[in-house]
């Protein structure tokens, strides 16, 4: 106890109501102006079998626990803070039974058994779980190593109130020079010595936060953040983050919350199997996926989009201000016989994703299949971004207007942005997966048709479609009464979206499938110049020269 030693009597009195002879040893730090050069022990005035050890100011928790462990003469030692008490929720015998349980002792006996601190968990969350260091950052995550049949959980860290084997506690190392921050260091460093930690839920000691403040203690708390920061720096950690709940990588609310804390989301574990691997490329706000053909025309488009001409492509304009704005990847379907050139291009530019050609696909973009898009999604699963933009190679995009449109629809949660139309039936859909006509609102039989030539997905929708659990069972062949051939990109994608409650956002300024101008004045110029209607966000089709 520091600056509030009056709480020690309350703690001891609560135990004396149940255990009359249980040895109690407490440590009381002297005040800053009180002379106390060395630790000295004395008996309590009126509570039997209780000894008080007075120690110098700023003695520290690490040295205090080390001193108590050396003084203990029993097989087990119960470590508590001064503001804990015994209550009807407390079952010391249950904790001892866990320590002596043959179920645990035959394999890896518990060295430390903690308990849920219910009062703290109601306010902050559970301070127990797994300790992990990534890029000099310490994370406490609410994960467990194992749940045993009796309900106890094996983990890396628990609150610094626990029952311990005295002999083992003496072998473990406390950083005695640390006045604070010793908790995390104790569990992290002693894991390498084989320390076995568990939390069992059949006992709890109340964290009784009543009359716990004093003038001296408030003064100590004011300098606690500075001491903690200094302690973690001495331990080699640039920062420490305590996660009191599990984060879901598929939730954009969780994703954006971590980004706001300047924490890469892939550093944090979710409910699957721990932290995600680092992304193949750095994080970007937008990932552009450009569907290309494996022919001379496709190479011309990629040549222009990479900026190898006098004109600046929409990809470069988007990424020009900040490299973290946008990253792109070209998706090319190729068979083994015709893959030599495309693989050489892939090695040269590192921005090409080669997917196998489907048996039913042809060489044009209109023959792109849903299976190819699904394969691309699975290969991009570990990329980190907020929005994904999917476009065909012959789509011109106004970068600034697209950025404004995406920003206007922040946050990216469960949204699909694009050209949504109402179609009457599968007969209104062309053979290649694009609407052949638009039905009236009264005749429309489906909620909407997304034009697959250009659209944007929020990351959580992409994570849903690219997850192994879902992508392995999605239907990529057959026919649908509303959307026609499921093998086509448009038919299959819209059949997928129909099953989910996504937010279908109609983007203004999309001119897809609009033929080039045919007026006599532009008849000779439309090959090199394609006028854009006012407010255009995306225009299709355009030639490489018109890009």
C-alpha cells in the first residue's frame, strides 16, 4: 500500500471474519517526508497474526512483491492490492483445489491462479488474455491459450491479484527497478521461464473502491502516466495497448477505430486464429482492381494506366497527392500456353495478378467470369484498405470526383456503390451479364442490378466475399430466374448481392456502355477525343488513346 495504509485494516478485518489464523503480511510505504531508510516489520496492534512491513517511499510494487515472497512461510501465497476485500464471492479453498487438481498437476501445474475482478470488468472489460509484441508495440488481447474442462482458462496475463505457489513465485523475476509497469513485464518475461497462468471463475475478491483516495495518493496518481511511459520505454516498448474486447476485422467500425488510434488493424487478433499477416503492400485508402484482357489491346491500356505516355492516367492522378491514397492491381486471365508474356510483365511491374482462364470465358472483357473475380478476391484477401474500386480497363475515371463521392459516403460500412438499375427479369439481361434494357418500377422483379463494369465495395463487403468460409460455397455456375447466367460477372455478382442486406448506393455521374458520339462534327475526332458529360465520374467505353 502507498499513501493509503488505512485500507490494510479493512482488508485484514474481512479475512478475519472467516479465517482466524491465516497469516497476513502487508507492506506499507512511508510518506515522502517520513524518515524510513530500511524495511522494518512490526506486529499489528489489534489484528492477530498480522505483520506490517514499513518500506521507504517509492519502494515500488516489484520490490514489495519480491520481499513478501521471501518472507512467506506457506506453500501458497495470495497476492492482493490494498483496496480488495474478502466477501461471500470469495472461495480461497476453490483456488487451492485448482492448484492441487490432478487434472492440471499431471501435465502443466498452475503456478498462478487469478480470478475475475468483476467490478473492473463491468467498467473497463476483462484485463486478462494474451500478450504479444509486434513492431516494438505491446498488445494485451482478450484471447486464451486453452479452456479446460473445469472452466479455468490458461492465458498469458491476468490481474496482479492471484494465488501463487510460493516456491515458483520466488524463482520468477520481478524488475525491481520498476516502480510501475512491473505487471506487464513480470508476465511477459517469465513466460520464457515456463510460468503457467490461469484464471478460474468460481471465486472472486471484490475490488472495493470506497474511501480509497488520500492527498498523498492523489499526488502519486498525477505522475503515474509519466512513470508508465518511462517504464515501457525502459522495457523497449514504444507503446502499450490494452484491448478489453475482441475486434472483428470484418467490421469497418472496428477497422476505422484502430486506424484512428494509429494501430495497423492487422496487428490485432480477431476471433479466427490470432493476428493477420502483414499486408503484401502498405495500407491504402483505396485499392483499385482493374480487369484487363491478355492481348495487345490490354497491354496498351496497362501501358497508358501506368503513366508511360504524355497524359497522366486516372490511377496516377488519384495516387499523386499521397501514395497512401490508392494502390492498384491489374487482373489478367490467362491460360498456361499464353502466359509467358504476361508473367514477364508481372515480374517487371509487380502490379499484375494472373488468374486462370475459365473454360467458358473468352478473350474479351465481356467474357469475364465470376469465378475469375472470386479468385482475384481470394488472392487480395490480405491487402489492407478501406474501399475497393473494381473497373474494366476501358473505363475512364475522374479521380477527383470519385474521391469526393467516396468521401461523401463515409464511413465505408456495408456499402456497394455503382450504377444500380431495376431490371424486369432475366430476359432483360444480355447473354454477357449486362442489362439489355431497363424495366419500369412497376414491372421490376428484382431489387436492383449493379453494372459490373465499374463499382466500389466497402472493405467489410469485400472481406465477406473473400472469406474462405463463404467463397468456397458461393455458386459460380448455373442460371438464375432474375439475373440469368451466374457464370457471367454481372449475373453472378448481382445474385450474390441479392442475398445480403448491403446498402445499395447509386453513384451519380456514371456513364457506362455509352457509345462514342456519332455526329458529323465529331466523326473524325472521336478516336482521339471523347467528350465527357458534365459531372462525369466514370465513362465507358474509351480507347487507350482517349484515356
